[in-house]
């Protein structure tokens, strides 16, 4: 009855199935487009989140000078710096080397000398409860350590010339360098 009434209006059963197929195709296209749009949106958000997490894991340690001291010895000076090394990253790191760079002029030529950290240099000079850094020093993620770095500077290294610049240079396990200029060392008399 329905087919005969449709046929009376010039629409056949074959034409109706064509319209149904077009409607199903359009609906499928709409569902696929909306699903694809949401998929792209969620993928971009996941990528941004992943990039932020990676950036948090790759933060570099930070170096801060609390105080510095100097003592005169028979053959030179012992220089000590109380430093805080903080690790904002989620991954742990280690400080594997510490040097003090001394810059001075000799006959109008800039001379830079690297003096390595000497844990034994501060013994007897620093208070007994002082934590003199032993290297390598592990620093867990999202934490900090405060330690003394000690350097034995013999008078023969500079030839009695005044030092123009002091720089602490720490290197972590990844090879990154942390550098901090030290303005002056407070002389301590024993």
C-alpha cells in the first residue's frame, strides 16, 4: 500500500533506498568527523602534557652562594664557599667536579687558573660540624644540598699578583656546567 502510494507520486522504491543510503553516508561522515576532531584535540592536549612533563624532567640544577671564607696558610690561602645546589628536576643528578677559576693579569695578559676542589683543605679551619662536600655528590630530584667547597691556592700559582675574578664551576653527571662568580672571600684569622 505504501509502495503503491509512493508510486502514485512518481517516487519508486529504488529512489527511496538511494535517499536512505545518502542519509546513512552523511550520518557516518558526521560521526567520523566529530570523532576525528575529538581525537585530534585530545592528541594535541596529550602532546602538550607530555612536553611539559619532559621539560620538568630536564631542568638544570641551580647554584647559590651562601657565604665564602678565606684563611692564610704558610704556603698560600685556603678558600671555602658554602653553596646550595638545588635540583628542580624530577630526575636525580650528581655533581661530579668542582673547580675555582682564578683570573688575574700578568704583563697585560689575562691568566685563568683552575683550582680543583680539595676536601681536605678545610679540615681544621671550618667548624667541626661543617659539611665539606665530597665528590661525586648525589642530589635527588626536587631537593637541594648545602655544602662547603674548599680550594687550596698556593702563592706560587699567582706569583703574588692580585686575583681579579673568582668563579665557581660545578659540573653535573650530564656534563652541564654551573658557574657562579664569587665577589670576595671574607678573610678569617685563626
